[in-house]
C-alpha cells in the first residue's frame, strides 16, 4: 500500500514560486507587477520585513509563516527583475549567500574551535572587515542607513567596539546616560534639545548593547504595551458609558492603572 504523498521539498516550492513570479511578469501577466522596478519593490520589501518581525515577536506561528512567505515572495520578485535586466538571478543569490555563510563560519566548516557566542560574534566581525577591505571606506560606512535608528545606534557602537572605542562595561555607559540626561534637561531651544535628546537615545542604545539587550525590540515592545493598555482604557470607559475625551487627567490615570492591573491578571 502506498503511503501519503511526501511533502514537496523547499526547493520544489521555491521553483514553483519562481515560475509564478515569471508568469506575473510575462506578457499577458499582471499589469501592476509588470510595471515594477527594483526601486519600487524595495519599499515593499522593507514593509514586509517589518511585518515579519512583528509577526515573529507576536508569537503566532501561523501569522509568522504568512509574513515570512510575503517576504520571500518579494525577494524572489526582486531577483526576477534583476535577472530580466541581465544583472543576476536567484540561483546566484542563493549560491553567494551559501558561500558567504560557509566562509564566515570557519568554526563549523573549517575545523576551527570557538568557545562561545561572543567569540563567534568577534570572529564574524573580523571576517567581515577582511571581506570589505579598504575599498569599502571606513569601519562604519557599510551599515545601511535605512535600518531603524535605535538598531543602527547599537550597530554603530558594536562596530566601533571592534577597535576598542567603547566603554569597559555597562556601568560606565550608565554614567554617560546620566550625563546626557542632565545636558538634555539644561538644553535651551528646540534645536539644542533635539540634539541632546539624540545623545540620550544613542547612549541608552549603547547601555542596552552592553547589557545584551535589543533597544529596538524593547521600544517595539513598549509601543505594543502602550497601545494594548490604551485600548483597554477605551474599552473600560466605553463599558461605563464614557469616552476618554470626557475624563479628567486623574480619571485617565486611574483607568491606565486599572488596565495595567487587568493585564497582569491575564498573565
């Protein structure tokens, strides 16, 4: 008796997706897809990446699967656009990243031994520096400017730390945070306050880096908590026949604290 049909391999599924994208771009395909360029698709790629991160952090595997699928689609779509113009194709993309990962993991593929994740991170940085060479410019130049500012701040500090331009530990960074906070409090004028606020946020990002925290993920989590609790406030007020705009600040604070208590009970 024959068993159930085996699941198609990832390679087969990827090949079908490539065929689908080619069909969308072909004469008689989708007019919208046929109008796209790498530059127009780049914005969608960034949007899909953010949605994928949100789904992963939300902890719902079904939603994460869907958003990762959207992200993969846009990668395949971009590769198709470049292939049409003679730049490169998806096979070359996959071969290049495979070669890069093997090269950057000599402790896995080259017989080299490393003790822990920190040693791996340091080696990764050294290999990237060697790959970039002098032609790529300064140590910080290759960091993409489009990534969220808090993430980029941590990455900038991480890069600078490769040449030991860094605080020796989190305590020293925390002192710097206090110093920057004092300067922000004393700042006169909008432009000066904006600059000092940036210094505070940058210093906090470096403190997070020294503590092994992800500043960007922390702020996303705070945003989600605020939105969730604010929605609970709205629901509580509506259940009492009120709107938030009708309430005085002390009443709003009471609702906020009630929303927080309810959230803790659910946990």
